[in-house]
């Protein structure tokens, strides 16, 4: 049927290949992160045990496999299964079959990871968790090499980028004054949750450059997203601007897979002719070649096709998914223009059609919570207090911050929030108790245990003011951070005496 030709977008095959494989890579990283950290943080003997959470939430309605039973063994099986499925997509194996094969692969990734997120409590309360879930669901309907990329799904992916970018831009304009007076980047590189190896260099750039950064950010988030829906090549240019700005964020900080997801999703607006013009190795007839490797498929009428037009049954599936996602887009669209704009919120239990946004205000000072322990019997200032080392968050003033993204260090991220909220969090006291027990899974989350597996007699938490050293200070001391002691956040704690 000729009228169905509009729904086919064979000129976006490069975008489809990149989206499917790239998002599968992010799923692999997400499952790997959970496999390595979830049991210690949320497992049977974790800081916030899932069995206790599910038992307390008798009316808990968000879908998860763990509502029936949780065990660390089952959690690891889910993570390994997710990594295995993601790996097959990265290799392109499901894409060689009919379109329902990659659809089932991505829906499995979505359901398995949603099972983890929905019991992850505060350790999974980040916007990029929702973004990965929603993107995985939409990408499930991009089809396989045997069918052209569906145009409506590509538009929905561009709409997801729009919500992500424009939502973040509106949050900033409505948020702290620093975004309106262009001073936000005077502080951001230094006070962001987890600086990267180039964050100090970015912070030390001239203030005039930082003001240009903020202007560029406003342009990229408040103006450019509208052009993602423009004709080509304008849409590809808009996508290129989004990609460039996100690469700068990748280079200057660690935001898990948030920036990488934005980069991947932006390619939904990049057509094959534009990609070929930039990189001639990308073929103009990519879809024809890809469909040819998959062989002929049978259409609804029984005739053979070589990937030039989607079969009607698959088109129906895509249209049903499109209508569902359009209906679910009403509330996030309304939220974008609301004076009470929500940030990183889900409007339904399946976490589809979410609203996004980050850093509506920028922290002006960096307060770090240092955790210390001692083997001495008396926890006074004469005791030999030793500091625990975290993998990502600042601690050692001489250490260069590491690049971790897209891998997500969940404990380190939550440590950043403590001075902004309160150190008297349930999970943090549980963490201190685990240190007193020298709990091995907990210690494996850290970079350095000063007691080499021995139990400290006491632990405490202290607050420090951190700032990046100037170039002159670094030359004089070799220290990348300058830190000033502030106060004792939590006084010395010990385990009760054994009977």
C-alpha cells in the first residue's frame, strides 16, 4: 500500500544501528553496575535491604520480579541475563531476524532493569534510570535489518531528546539566579557531584569563557531542540549541536550514562546522507545492504521482500506503540510549560513518558563528608584516625579525579548529597555500621580500607570544605584540592559490646 510508504525511513539506517547497539551497551553497563554494587547496597544484608523494603510496601504497585521473592543470587542472575541479552544486540544478532526479535530483546532489557530500579530506593533515584528505561522501550520498536526504520519511532526518540534537553533548560531558567546572570559555570565544574580528570582545568578557565558556556548551554537546551523536528539537513545540524555540548559534559565530569544517552538519542535526527557527507565510509544505501544480509522475508501477503517496505503486521505493532507513547506524552508536555515544573518524575508505574531535568540550581561550595576510623580504645583527638578512600568522590587532595562514566558509582553519588540534605540518613548509618563490622562486600565498594580488613573500634564522619587548587597553589604543593576542616558531622560511633 503506497500510503504506508511514509512510515518507512530507510534513510535513517545508520541512526538505527547506532541507537540499538549504543543503548544496548548502556544497558550492559547498567546491569554490570548493579551486579557489582546492588548486593552490598540493597541486597539481603545490604544498607537498605530489598526484602525489608518490599515487606514494608504492602501496597507497592510498581512492577518488579522481586515483589514475589528477592535473593542476591536471583539479582545476579537477572543482571547476568540482562548483560547477555545486551551483548547479543551489540553484536547485531537479533537484528538479523524478523523485527519482533530485537523488539523482544529490548522489552526484556526494559522489564529486567525496571525490576531492579523499582526496588532500588534512593540508590536508583536518578533521572538517567528512567531515561534508560524509556529509551529502551521506544527503541524496541525500531525493527530489524529486514525492515526500514519506522519514522514514527524516530520522531518519538527526537521527542525524548527534546524533553531531556528543553526540560533541563527550563529547569535552569526557572531555577537559581546563577543561570540567568550567567555565573553558574563559575562554580559547577568544582561543585558537581563527581568531578572528572579534566574538571579542574575546566574550572580554571577564564570567567568570560564560563559565561559563554552558560550562553551556549541556554542556546543548546532552549532553542536547538525545536530544530530536531525540522527538515534535513537542519535536523542533523541540531543533533550535532546536542552531541557536541554533551561531549563537553562527558569530558568535564562524571554523570553516569546521562550524557552518553543524550548523545545516542540525538542520532535519531541524523540522516544517512548527512552522516555520509561527514564520514564517507558510512554508505548511503546502508539499509539496502543491511536488508540484503538478512535475506528475503515473507510479507503479510506471502510475497518476498528485501527490506524495502515494512510488512503490515509489523506496521500495526509500531502504530499501536506510537499511539500509546503519544498518549503518555501529554503529561510530560504539560509539565514542560508548567510554573511548577517537576524534574525527573515518572507519571505512570511503567516509567514511560517521563519528565527530565537537572541542576536547576548550582551549589556554590563543595562540602565533602570524610569517613574516618580508628583502632584506638579512646576516640578523642589523640587517637590515630584513618580516612577511608572512595573510588570516585574527592578525598585525597593529591589524587587526580578518575573518569568513571558511563559506569555509575552509586555510593559515591549519594555521599555528595549528604551535606546538601542531612548526614542523618538511614543508609549512611547502616554504612557506618558495616565499616565497624569490616563487612567485606561493603569494603569492596571503596578504593581504600586503611585497616586492611580489620575491624575499627570507632568510626566518625567529618565535614570539609573543598576547592580546586589554583595553578600557583598546585605548583607549590602538588595538591589538586585545597580542603579546610569544618566540623564533626557524626561523632564517634562503635558497635555495642558483645555479650
